[in-house]
């Protein structure tokens, strides 16, 4: 069962989703950020690249969005065999200057523009409605073939013209009336939207996707939610309107003075989600290294020594780690290529058990995952679909000192770098210079009892007056003055008084 907490009282709007009393998702929306996933645009094709099977589309953003061939084709055309697809070039379907109705499926990241789909869709409570999808799909999580057949047939009966549907898991056991009402609302919404916007010239925004609160309320069945807490009365009333008065018993307006995330311990989880090391209950731990290209997760036994044989200890540690890794992927919203280095297991049976346990732990993830299996080196390879910035990128920035490397030069390396710089001033006309640098680097440059500094001055034929600036960061130094020895001493004195 789930509990949902909304922190909506400040400009940064946040939501936390708890599953079995553990935070599994943290979603953040800021007013300064313009989230565009789900937005529908009328765009204009500015370039078609047959070699990349992609088109670039102007949707009115800073960067042109890109549309792959397979994302452009309708579901009907996507049913072509792989061999037939290879023969189809994107230039057969779209031309430069053409107007297209598209939907954003992925935010732009770094130098990349947003990613688009040519199939527009709108999620409701029971179905995902596609005005021109021409396809009926049923959630794979519905296992009963009899129920799948019933829902597929019902979908065909309820759609009109070129409409398409994806029937969601929550439809299992739902009445035709419930599903029909959902389709009717979504169909009416799109007809009204398109009627109002269809004459707009590209690039034009046709539909703005709903906000954080509406998306979560839409995506979660209240039958699976124990309680919803929210700290803003306007938004509380909005949820009551969305869900109806009969659901009001599950909705709670939080009025405490302490921030709602702090009061319920969620901020602590948020802090932990930015750490590299994650401890498990049994004393083992994970090391999570996120890079732009991929994420590597290493499992370590740590303090866990077990109570029986070594292989049993390893298997139990890996199983415990599987559960936590699945949670961390959702919590941190890690996406892309992920490599997991479980502790080596000699037994092939143990490997299969741990892999199956991990796959089961991923089943509640709302983002698409794909576990590829175990490599010859014993590593688990998987992918997780990227939709938005991960939590680390949303809440942190590149360290200005280490430039994102996670480390800085040692004290000795920094001192030697400064020393090489000083050699470039050899033979200058000035008697002295003032050197400003952090104290711990100064100590290395000076040497024991200033012995190295004296030798350096003799070799370079000028005096070096050092000002130790405690406010300077790593790898920072400055030469604020060059001149006569007397003037250099005066400059050094002024620096000491200023600090």
C-alpha cells in the first residue's frame, strides 16, 4: 500500500511516494523550470536526416526537438517486421517544412533537444487515449488471457474512427461503464482542445501537460493508497474536486508549523538519496556511482558476516541488496545503462535466484526497465528509461573545485604546480612577488622550516612573500603583486589586515 505526501506550500513543489513505509519516489517541480514532457505541439520540420533516420522539429523551444522514424510511425506501421522497417526511410514519411502534430516524450538534456513522438496520447484513470493511434493494447501486467480478451474486445467497441487505446492494469475487473466514461472524458477534452488550437500556426503549443499533483493523482489508483497528505489548502481542495467527496476520508490537510517533509522524515531520505554509500539493514552496503554515460552499483558485505557458510552469506547479502537497489533506482530516478556488481556467487542456481528476486523487486517501478541478464564477468546489465533529470542532477551541481571529477589534486601536486608557475617568472625585472594560496598548500611549498622556499628564492633570484588565505578553496592561488621588495612587504601587510 502507498502513502503520498505533497509539499506544495513553497515555490519548489515536491511529492513523496511511500510504499510499505519506505520512500520509493521523490518528484520535484520548480516554477523556474518549464517541464514539457507530455506537452503537445504543432511543429515544423526544419531538417530531415535519412542517415540518422531522424527529423529535427521546431516546437518553439531554444533547441529543436528530434523525432526518430520509429517514433513517427503509427502503431499500425510499427507492426511491420524488422526487415520491412529497415527498408523504410524517414524521408518517405516526412519532408522539410512540413507541419506535424507531436508530443514530447523526453526532456532535453545538456546539448540534446527534447525527444518527440508522432503518436499523441493522454492518460486517464483506466486508459491511455490516442486520438489517432489506431491501435488497441492491453497492459502486460494483466495475466489472465480471458480478461485480456474481454478488455481488448471492449476497447474495439468503444473506440471511433482512428482512435487508439492502451488499457491500463487498473482496468482488470472494471465495468464497461467505468472504462467508457474515462474514454468519453478524454475524447471530449481532446476535441475541445483541437477545436480551439487547430488553426494556430507552428510552432505552437496545443496542450500543456498537467502539473505534479494532477499527474500523481491521475497515475495512482486510490484503492492502493492508504492516505494522501498535503500542506496547501488550495491544492487540498483541488484534490477533493479531482477525486470526489466520497474519497475525502483518505485526504488530509497538514497544518503543522514544521515543513511536512521534515515532520514525516522524508527530508532525511532525500539527503540519503544524494549520498554515494547506502547501508543495508544487515550491515552490508551499496556504492552508487552515477556518470553521464552509465551508473555502476557495487554490492559489498561490509559488516555482515552471516551465521552459516560463506555462500549462504553472499546469497543473502545479494538478495537484500536487490531489494534496496530496486528502491534506489526509483528514489534517485536513475536511468540509462546500469551495471550492478553483485558479490560473486559460485552457484549458478544462486545467480538465477538473485536475478529473479531483483526482477520481481522492479515490478512496481512505474518507469520501464529491462534486465538483460548476467555477463561473463558476473555483472548484471540493465536499462531504465530516461524521462526527466535524475534526482542528483535536479538537486546538485558540478563541484566548482573538482569540476565533477570527485577528487582534487593532492597537496603535493598542487604545490608542485605553483612551483612550476614561479619558475616562469625567473629573470624578471622585479625584486619580489606576493603569492596568495591556501595554508595547506603553503606548508608544502615552504618545506620544513622554510628550507625549500629559501632554495627556490636562491634559484629564481627574487623574493617570494606568501600570504596564507584560509578562505581560498582547493586548487586556487593568485599572484596579486609584482614589484620592489619594500612594496611587496607593504602589499603583504595590507592583505593580512584585510583578512
